[in-house]
C-alpha cells in the first residue's frame, strides 16, 4: 500500500477490492478500461451541480497509473469523493487521510464539517452523502462512494476504482430501512452528510426551502442549508406535509396520524389533534410567528398546534377524505383550504376568492399557495398545471405532464411566481421565479411536499 504526499497534503487511495468473490468476475484475459475513461458523465448523476465543475466518474485503468492532482490521486475512489465535496460544498480539496475509511473520522473535524450518520441509525442516506466502507484484509484502504439517488429499498452510488476489469462507475446497493448490508465482505460504516449549504448558495439570500419525502426526510433546495432532523420513518411512507420558518432556519413535518415534528431550530410544539393508526392528516401551515399553526385533516377539519387560536372552517366533508391543502394569510388566523376537485374555501374571515379552474368529480388538485398580499394565488393540479385564483398573474410552470398525476405541492416565492415539486423531488419554477439547485432526487415517487 503506497501513500504519496504532495505539498504536505496526504493523498488518499482506495484499492480495488481483492476478495475472492470479486475475482470471480475478473475472467481470464479481461482488460481494464483505459485510464481516464469517462464511466458516468457528471450531468447524468449530479443534476444541476454538474455546472460547478468536473463531476465525471472516471476509470482507473489497471490501478497503477495514479497521478497527483487537485483533488488527490486520479482516479481513486477518494478523489471522486473529495472532488464532489469540494465543488458542491466547499470542502478542502484534499482531506487529511491516507485511506478511504479514515474519511469517517476526519469528516466532522473539517472546516466545512460533515455529519456522521451511522449505518442502521435513525437517518437513511440521501443524495450527496458519502458512503464510507470499512477496511478488510482484502481491501485495507476501505472504500467511499457518493450517493446519486435513493429509493425505498436501494441506494444508487457513483464510484471510482471498483472492479478494475469491468468498471461501470455506478452501482445499486440494497437498503433495508436505514441499513446497508456489507458489500463483498466490506462493511458499511455509515454515510457522511455535509453540514453546510452547497457552494454558490451558502450565505445567499435567494429563494430556498425544503422538500419532504414520504419517510420524513427534509432535503434543502436553493439557498437553504441542511438542518438537523430528530425524527424520521425510514421505509414507512407516512410523512404528509412540511412547513418552513421564515429564512429556512427550521420548520415542522406532519405525519399522517397528525403528529407535528420539529427540525432545524424550530422548537418542539404540542399538537391539538392526533389519530394513532389512522392516516388522515393532509397538510400543515405555519403562522408568521414560526412556532404555531394549523393541521388540515382529510375531512376539512382545521386543528391548531403550538398555541394557535381555534378557527372554524367554512367547508367540511365528514367521512370523505377530500381536503388536500391549507394556506394562511398574513394575519395568521385566516386562510384557504383546497379540496381535491379544485375548490378554494375561506376560513377565519378570509374573503371569498374566485377560482379559474374546477374539476367536479375528479380528485386532481394537489396544492395551493397564496401570494404575500393575500389577494390571490395559485393551485397546482396533479399534472403540474398551475392555475390562478383571486388576483394573481397567470404563471406557467416549467413542466407539464398530461395524464401523469405527478405534482405533490406548491409554494409561492413572491407576487409573481414560485415553485412546484413533482413526485421524484424535482423543484420546478413557475411565473417569474428563478431556477434553483436541488439537494435530492428520488428514484421512487417519494416526494410529499415542499416549503
């Protein structure tokens, strides 16, 4: 095992796995792909982040052609991980490690720290995490891979220097809840997650917020930074809504039973309604104070949390799960409820607003967002069509999918537009809102809301 030092920085390596199982795939006469071959293009896995720099995944030839460069030894597994961490999150281009498995201990101590999330712990992997494999006698350097996507039962990774005779640069690994099994005998220690905002967004005052997945994970988009999240339900699709505090410092996740769970800097709050075993909670809205608000149930009931005053809905459908979304006006006690047919119903003294679309008998409305002045807003339908109500400009979305029930939520940015989220986590601008970068996308239709 060799270690090279350049400018006093340790350049880490990750030796291709040398287990008997792997060698069964290295048939006689097999030749490695040429050194520096692009195995996966950056745009094919990193999305908008590919514009930050070279995020291609490269072949490492026969493993004996390493050359030192900005992010370590080309094209070891650590080199890709450091390149991603530096370009995306501003981490040092070279970490003070000699081997891949040592990244686990070093990550939290960097000037741009990374959070340790142990394998089998409370939090599942998400896009952008670094999966760290432990050392074994067959691979004393361990291994590191970058998470490119997550599904309900798998994690997709991109990687360098794995299986030199037949490298692909990517792999789909099984996931059971929050547990990843050993890979060819190599244990998964856990995954590192950046505790800072992505490069180019940190310190920005541009738009940003959080996307919610069905397991309760909150994923920053735009200028929002990753936040601590004490609660999640890996493998259980039970999260139903997300509400974000002003400035994206924190917020609340709603579960289907009516539980309200804080994340980031938001304090713990007390809910006034809870239905254990009954998936009937549908949406959540936060008042201007950032610590109280309302939960909407599927029948149209509106339930305060965090000390919010009681309000009375003007529309209620007992024993009919048809209410879909709720939004509040600036006074924090009045607003609107959306039903599945597209009806917009005032409560708390809000004025009646005229809608431009209605689908009687068709449960296709998915979310509503109010303009800051409260005089109107937008409804998103399942095909990601955006429709005005009240006084609001007509605002087309960047993606429309006729025949596909794909939209999962909507949020207003300013009087002229905002963002929708589609089932696989894509945040799409509408109206005059600018495009934003993402921190997560899902292989399965797991998105449940946006805030």
